[in-house]
């Protein structure tokens, strides 16, 4: 299961960076265990962009014992006492990097095998984040659609090894593509 980021009233799956990169519950004294087969890493985060800041709003963790409070919020548990939910954390995330998020997964491309790749989403948004501040946000859906049409073809197979990594670099805001001309501070 992918972490989620909410922007305005829209919800997106976090595609990159990898799950657990933006927030690691272990750094807050929580030792997550697998909640179920869809979430073996034991945590699921819900982020929000609020006033151009990256915020952890909610968190679910699998834990056999009651985990500690985070940012003054005590977790509530399910009836079995193994899934703990923190609501209203409002914790600023001091993270720097590119974040890619997608919505509207293309069901015809779905493969039941972990996290969906970026080209499996109709809508893709890229964020440039510096120390938790969202410096830029751009829709990259057209670039993803072009990649999907040109490179994957009818059989869904890409013969050019490394093309996907080059493509990701091109659509990220910090690393290249159209953004090389964007002014910097």
C-alpha cells in the first residue's frame, strides 16, 4: 500500500520516494510490524500539503504493544490491538527532494505485485520540496502519457533498459527536464 498525499481536496498515492522515506516511525520510538499482506512494512502515512509545507497528518502502524505518542497524539487501536492509528498529527516533515504522486490508476495496466509504477497513473504531479517547504508543484501527466504511448507500446514491454530512470529524472522538478530554466533562490 502506498502512502498518500492530500493536496487541496485531491488525494494522490506517493510514487517516489519509496515508502517510508518521508517519515520513519522508528525515529519516534515505534517498532512497526506487518499489519497484513498488503502492508508488510507495518506503516501507512497520510501527508498533506498545508500552507506550502509537507505535513504528516495521519499514521497507521502495526504494533503488538501500544506505541508511544507522536507529536503529543496518542494512538487509538482496532479491536484486536495490533493496528494503531494516529489522527491529527499535524507534524511538519523536514524532508528535501523530489516527490512524485499519482492518482487515477489505469486499471488495464494493474498487476498485483506491489507498488504501481508512475506510468500506471493517469494523473501525475511532481513536487520540489526543500526542508519541508513545497517550492514547486507541476502536473506531469502529459509527459507520463507520452512515455506510456511511445515506450511501452501494445505489449507493455520496454526494451530500452535504463529508459525509465532517465524518464523519471526528466519529469522530476529538481533534477532536469523542463525545469533547468527555472530560477533558483
